[in-house]
C-alpha cells in the first residue's frame, strides 16, 4: 500500500519488496470496505462504522452546514470516521416537513437548491415526504441535467409507480415500495400510517398478482435501485419488552442503557393476533427483497439506524431474503461503489484502488454472521482495531486484536490474507 492506495496484490507468501510495516493476517479473510448506503452521519458515530468495516457512508440527509464541516474534517484527518458521499436533501413545506437540507415551495426554489448541491459536489438528490408533487418531474429532470442521481421517499399523494414516472433512479425503504400495493394516493404517508399500513396489510399481499409482477418487471427494466433498509424496519414486528431482531446478536456486548433501548417497542401491538400479522408482514417484506434480487433489480445495503452494527444485521437479512453470503457482501461493496459513482477507487481489492480493507475472523462468504468478527480495518493509510474502539465506548469486544501494529498507526504495507 502506498499513500492510502493498493500498490500491489500478490499471491500469499510473496516477498514484501521493501514494505515498511507488515501485518500477518493469520488466515483471516480480507474484504473490501463496506458501504452503508443510508446514513445520517454525525460526529460521534464514525468509530462504530469503522469498527464494523464500514469505510464509506452515503449520507441521506443532514444539516448542510454541519455536513460540510464533517466532510472537511474527515478529509483532513481530524475526525475519525468513514468517507462520506453526500446526498442533497430536498423537502417541501408542510406541517410535517423535515427541516434538513432545503425546504422549497416552487420550481425556482427547487432549481436553486439543486444548483447548490451540484456546485458542492453532491452526486445525488433525495426527495422527501412533503415535496410538491406538481414540480417533481421537472425537478428530477433538472437534477439529471446537472448530472445527479435522484432518489427518495415517495412524496405524499403519490405512489412508487408515480415516482418511477417522474424519473426516480432509486427508492428508499421497503415500506415505501410496499405502499405502492397496500396504499393509495389518498394515504397520508407523512404520518405513522406509512408504517402501520404495511404492517397491517402486507401479510395478505399476493406477490404473484399482476400488479406486483408488473411493478417488479418495471424496476428491472429501468434498473431502479432499491435501498430497502430491512434491519431498520424490524421494529414493525417488535412488541414492547421484546428485543429487536437486528440487535439480538450484539445486545449482551452493549452498555446497560443501550441494552434497555433494544427492548423498547415502537408499534402498538396489543394482542397475539396483531403480533402474528405484523410478523408475517415483515417476513414477506424480507421475502420481497429476495424476489427483487432474483428478478435483476439492483439493491444497495443501507441502515438508517445504529451505526455499524445495523449494517451487519442488514447483510444477515439479505441472506435471509435468499441471497448467498457472498452476494450480500457484493451488495455492500461492489453495488455501494457503483451507485455512489466511486467504482474507480472503491468496492474491490485491486491495484490502484483505495486501501479500504477489512480483516474478518471466520468465513463471512459462507457464514454471514462472521461479518461481525472484524479484527482490523485499514482506511486512508490508518490501521484501526475494532476491539480498541469498542472498549473505549464501553462495548465488550467481539474478537481479539490482530497482533501487529499499534491502533491508528500509519500503515504502508502489503497485506496477505492467507
């Protein structure tokens, strides 16, 4: 590795040819750094992402000034965290407005906001719930004209098929997709109804129905990306007092206050029949994502939840949906790079790309749960030990430290994974 990039990929046992530092990976598996394609980055969570092998995060909406500072501080090495790919947040005025990014009333304001994002290097735009549907198509076209991808929630009064008509390149969240079949343009999707309705009705949804099959075919034909955030939506089936599924594997490692939070249910599940219905609806949402993948619809792996750990749960759920562990990892690496337009430098281990590398105990391409056993991460010329980050945060470590260099020491070495 030279200046943070991979200078050579050599067979195991090859001479190191002048390496300053060497790391014996001791039979561990090496992966490219993971992409979390649905974050809302803050200053405190960078260590959690890196400790999970997440070396790139696509920010899906933030305070613009704060995010600019985070981008600068991450780039100059004063803030510990993954590299951030920013997405411009665009909302409309309403009592439900999310006051991030720009809130606009008309097409002129929308174009000015898009210009600002384009001029600041944002490769993508995210439309939110209250965006005015009357100016959606023209705004999407304008963003495309500025070279930006466009994704988002489905604005109120519309359904996912309407967003495709308007030119969306990507849809965020599995519930936004499901509302295409179980909601209507009259559904108030800016309230909790956007969660309750899928939980109530997806259980009875026939995936073989013509309307479903036609929609999947259209997603494939357009190569519209789906950012399902399955782990985030596990709360739909969580009864208060029970532990939320994505955090079962890590709860005992967490500080007591975090453990307690994992048991707080957000849905009103008052009886066994409701619980059974919501569990079936969620299981079918997971199944639907597998159907999308097998149909050729591109997926990305995003979280929108607790940094780092939720990405590991997301990959487990992709496997539950029917992907192989290797396919799930490709979604979180190759597809992450492809849909952030960074494939020239990320998403794979090859000469010339950034040395964003993850050493994992076990064999995650066969057992996806091993993705939690991150022993070391290299990014931007630094070696990071998850064990030391976790200890500093009061988290019981998951694996031992690789016996090599001091944590956060600059690295300029060739690394063999076998």
